[in-house]
C-alpha cells in the first residue's frame, strides 16, 4: 500500500461517515559566511540567541495575526504544530530541509499552516526558520513586513543585481525570517521553475544548516506552481479545509506528490483541535 493510500485510509477511518470527506485536517546576520563543517556549525549555533531582532510582535498582535506562541491559552494548537515539526525532523534526519506547504483547494489554509509551522521551528533556540511566500500572483504573507517598501521573491528572480540579503526580512518573531512575494507577477510559474529559483533555494538551505525553509504555495487547483516547487522541495505537506474538499480532490492532489516526499495531510479549520494524518 502506498504512502498516499495509507494516509487517506487513516483519514477515512477517522471520518468514515463523512460525505464528502470533511477537511483533511521564522538567523544570524545574512552577511555571515557559508557554514560548511561541523565545527563551523557548532560555532554558528551559539550565535543564534544573539541574532538581530529589531522588533518583536506583542502577544496581542500574535493573537490577532493568528500566529502561535508558546504562552497561548489553547495549548492544543501549539502542540499540533509541534507534532508536525517533530514529524518533519524525524524524516529530515540530521540535516535541515525545505518543506512545501500547499492546500488541496484554493484558500484552504496553506498560508496559515506554513506560517505557524515556521513559527514552531523558531520556538527551538537551536534552530531558525525561513518562510518563503511563493504566491507571486496573490501574496499571502505581506502583512508581516508591513507597508514599507521592500524587495521580495519576484524582485530577486527578475533582478540579477539583487543580493539574497536584500529580500530576507524580519517577521516579528525570534529566529524567524521571511522572504515576501514582492511585486505581483502573472509569470509566477515561469519564475518558480527558473534556474535562479532553484539556485536560490539551494543557497538558502546550504547557507545555514540550522535553518528550516518553508515554502508557502498556491493550491495545485490554481496553477502549476505547486508541482514546480514540489520538485525543488525535500518534503510536501497537504492542507485540506474542513468540509470543502471531496475525496476525489484529495486523491488527485496527493497522488501528484512524489511518494518519497509526501509527509501527510493536515486537517484545517475543524470544529475541534487540528488533526494530522501521517503517511
């Protein structure tokens, strides 16, 4: 039985009476040199607690923005994302990784899951997180960098003169960084499948071994972007919104993912704590 079949079988067991299936329920300064050895990594890890942090969101701001934090009253939400983080770490082994988060249907909650998964990684004082907004047609994480003029992913992919450090921004959380989408572009798929994009992801992953990279991407139902990024990513996590996806849609999205990269399915917006179905 394939990983996809196992995950969906578990989903059916939990929702056997559902028709259709109810929802498959942020680094040190960027100018630092490339870390390539264990000795370098050890020295670098000790710098993480002192990484630059010009501003930090207050608890009230985090709540309003629907961003998890360790002092939340509803610990079940925090633990759900910790569970996802742990599953990723177990699959990644000793190295860091790139995780693509996409939803089975449009507006299925992938941006919410991607943001909070990055936040969960940033909880750990020995790790950093980088969230990359790959929604070039309709950015989903712009609010984290405010209204100030800034460069983003599109600007970098279109401008050969831009340095990577110019598109990485603070997101208001310790050990968390963000690459916003930048200027909206209708050529999103072409940009994402370019050699410059692949080189960028390779660079981001190799530069800091403690950094876990989360790619926030539009649904496969909206564009080919998810398929393009799935080829670049190490793992893929599918999000399904409660009551807004049929079994056929889930199967179609899941079967398009490489078996070796498929992490599982996150049920989002259930009238109960979020559930995660692992493969």
